[in-house]
């Protein structure tokens, strides 16, 4: 799950058409990035697994 943008309704009623277009484009990029399983991307070296408790 990705959270990209939030707004207070008392500050802005809604996003504009340009923002909507940009968010849809970003959503397509994010979804395309996960067409291949994450494990395969790690094996290919495109992603790395970050271990917060690793000693090295």
C-alpha cells in the first residue's frame, strides 16, 4: 500500500485536474514496478533487502 498525498479539507476542497493526472501516472508506475514479484527483483539486484537488525 502506498500513501502519496493527503490534504485537509478545510484547506483545499480537492485536487485539481493536473494533480489528478499526475497521481494516476504515478499509480501506473508504482503498479508496473510490482508486476514482477519482489523476490525476483531482489535476486536480479534491482532491489535490496534492508535488515534493521543486521550486524554488518
